[in-house]
C-alpha cells in the first residue's frame, strides 16, 4: 500500500470532527464506543452532550448509570454505555482516573476489546496497534483483491495481519483514521468513488473489475419478528415502568409488556413498530387499571423525562403523554 499517498489524502480531505482535535484517550474511547454501532451524523450531538456532562473519567465514574443512560437515550445499543461506565469506574479505582498508556492495561479495561484498544493506542498514543472494523476490511480486501469470505475468521486474521504490517510502516495516528475515513467517504460498500481514491493505481479490485464481489461475505442478517402487548397503567399521575431485564436494554425503563397476541377484550389504543438491528417489534398498546409485576416502578408524569427509556417505548410514552395533556 502506498501509505504516504493515503496519509496525504487524509490530511487534505478528512472531515472536521470534534474528536479529531484531541489526543485525550478518554475522549477517543467515548467516540469509538459511540461510533461502533451508530452513524456519524447521529453520534455528533450525543458526543458533544456526553463530553460536556462527563468531561473526565472521574465525572463519568461518579455519575449514576441512570444519568448516563438518560443522556444517551435515543441512540440505541445501550449495553455499550453500561460497559463504558463500568470501565470508567475501573479506571478510577485501579488507575486513579488516569488513562493507562500500555496496550495490555488498555485491553484490561472491562468492555474494551481488541478493536477499541487498537483505536485508542494508535490514535491517542500513536502506537502501531491495528484496529480493524468493517471499513478497514473493505479497503484492504479490495486493495489486495482478497476474494475469500470475510465473515470467516481465517480471512479476518489474514486481513488483520496485513493491516498490522501496514500500521507498522505508517504514522499510526494518521494511518488508523485514514483507512477508516477512506472506507467511509471513498471506498463505500456500494459505488465506491475510485476516481478520487489515493490508492487507485494499485487497487487490484479496480484493475480486475472485482469491486462488486469484494468484500465477499455470506453473513445473512435475519430480522426476528416479535409481537407484544404493551400496557399503559396510570396511578395518580404516575405511569408504570419496569427496569429492563433484557441484556441489550439493561438499565433502561420499559413500559410493562408481554410477548403475545392481543386478546379480544383488550381495547387497542394504537399499534407501534420499532426495528432494531436483528428484531422488529410490533407493539399493540392497551390501557389497563393494574399490572402485576414485583419490579414495577411508578414514575410521576413530570419526571418521565429524567429516566432512560429506549426509543421503542419513548415514542409510545410521548404519544400517550400528549393525548393525556389534551384531555
Ligand atoms: S480504488 Fe476503489 S475499490 Fe480500490 S481501494 Fe480505492 S475506492 Fe476502494
């Protein structure tokens, strides 16, 4: 790879993003956690709010999980924020709130995997540790014409080891961000902008007309359809919520709901839908006088904004509150 051309392209064409103005490993950690599952445009306002509210490891570690989840509600994939929060607590206890500087120490932070460790070590500390995401896989497999299935671990290992060789010849801080930026802006999954690519003269996929075949993956995402009855239960201006027992929504507050078809004697208020990455929820919303669950928490209608509610139920709650206001 012509690393010089790639790095030069990055210097001239990178997007101006807030976390590119810092070498603070904590800020880079937060940005990487947010960007792993979420589009850049969505992340930016959340990142700004997060860093204003929790500017340091200590401020995050000393907050409550509820504060953290309330701040990020709407972004999705909440488990990552619980792990980020636990990671901050670990850093406060074990490293006195000072971000460690070696790979082994960074990798030991709860919830920080190989990708995030590599991103932090290279971007914050300019150390040659590879961070491989979907963008990197696409760029390297196209550049070298790797036609093997990239969902197979031996292919991923092969790409990772090539990526590691490249970063060892590069300026790690620039290289890591440059490959990801190239994947995001130029070497897009569909219709890459090869004429603008700094690697076009050496790209095997372009030369051999293989772009549509690379990266090859047989990963099929199946969307599971789930049907719920979701209950609105009022008691003296307090609405019933249940802290989620589902690992993906841990720490969030859900309206009571059961997974089944609506019965004939349950009067439908409205039906709502929400699509997660691997599930689609259909929620028939009904109002009842009571709901039996030992974990119910009654939240006053004026305080509902201060608890973390996942997007799937947030839109139901908003609609219900609006309707109640206008009665
Ligand atoms: S030339 Fe095209 S396919 Fe090859 S790396 Fe560049 S953008 Fe990707």
